[in-house]
C-alpha cells in the first residue's frame, strides 16, 4: 500500500491549475471546475458555489438533516451587481467605507461573488456547523459573523483561528496577505472520474468522500494529507504531467507489483546514489512515482 504523498512541480510556470488549493487561515479556494456545475442532488442554495464548497456543504446539510438540525443557506453565490448594491447600502447605512467593511465588502473582495462563501441560518444551525463543520473542511471565518462559513481547512483537521472583523485587520483588505498556503486537494482532469477515483482509493487504502453524481469525486487518502479529486472534463490536459504525485512505500517492489497487477503501467525506473524510484501511470495515463519509504 502507498503510505505517503509528495507533490512535485516540474516547472515554475504551471499553465493550468490542477491542484485545488485551500488557504489555511482564511483565504480562497481555487478550482478548475466551473462554479456553476452543481449537481441536481446538491443541497438547496448551492447553485453557483465552487464544486468543492457545494460538495462539502451538501455533506454537512445531509448530516444535519439526519440529526434533526435545521440548517440552510441564507446567502451563497452573489453576482457582482448584487454585492455592489450591498456595498453601497452598507456605506450609506454605516456612514463610511471603513465602518461598512465590518459587515460587507466591495465585490472585488467578497468571497460570495466568487462562490467561495456561504451564510447560514438559523443561529442554532450555524452553531452546529461551527462545531462539526471541520469534518468537511467548513469553518466559521470571522469573529463578528456567526453565519459566515468558508472551506478553509483539510476535512477532519482543526479550523484555523477566526479573523477579526475586516475593519480591525492590520493586514488591510487583502485577506491573503502574509498567510501560508496549505495544499489541501490535488485535482485530476479525467473523462470518467468515478472509476479512476475508485482505483486510487484502492491503491492508497483511502475512501471516497463524495461522488457528486460522478462529475467531481473526492478521495481521502490520509488524515493529514491533501485529498485527491477527480474532475470530469471533455478535454483532459494533453502531454506530460506538469504536476505529478510522488508516493513512498515500505516495500517498494511489492507495492509496484501490486500496482501493475491492479492496472498501472510501468514507465521507467530511475536510480541515483541513495535514492531510487519507479515511474508508473494510472489507468488514465497520469504518471506518478513510487520510492522506498525512509
């Protein structure tokens, strides 16, 4: 079984984002799937959200229903015009832009406009989500907004500290400033996500977290590492991987033999003083490497 994962970048100029990244500490989620691609079975209010956020909230909403907790999205994806009007109303209500920033942001700064934030209610439901949301990577973002949640942690890991109201932040309006990026999801384009996700789940001893009707499938391969995601696309990126996965195994030869038997393809072997690895390709042709643990 493959027990570890690294991400190797072959070039400093990556032409296309193939890893969905969450910024731990209160930042943005960047994904390659269209924001409007939300499955019919998603929870109410998720239209227009990023696929990752829509999937995470749908899982939380489903669990809330099972536990008898009332939970709903009161505000999700907003258009630029909607957010602009809210900003103008806020400035008029609070008397200045700096005072308004405590409760509303201009459209170029709002994560609602990019589909990366949700407001939820009622307050009891929001309290439940604040307590349990990290199971799906959902966290309350601001001290002064009990209703505002974003996807800002790896599912199962603790939420980062909440941010003060934006009018109190020393870093100013740029919510990314000075914060650390944490790789939380590695996304692979494929024409048939579910079979490929199942294959990787079997090889890594992982589990499928969400199938999303086969258009965006996520796999948890460890408690601390990034998720693997497989995204349906009609035109996967051609040519050699610009980003690929590096795995380690306690018994490299046995791991490689098992992967080949499961449908992987041998590409090449490499050996250098103190380090050796084998390049394989998964059933879709995505290359990855296996080295000896330790």
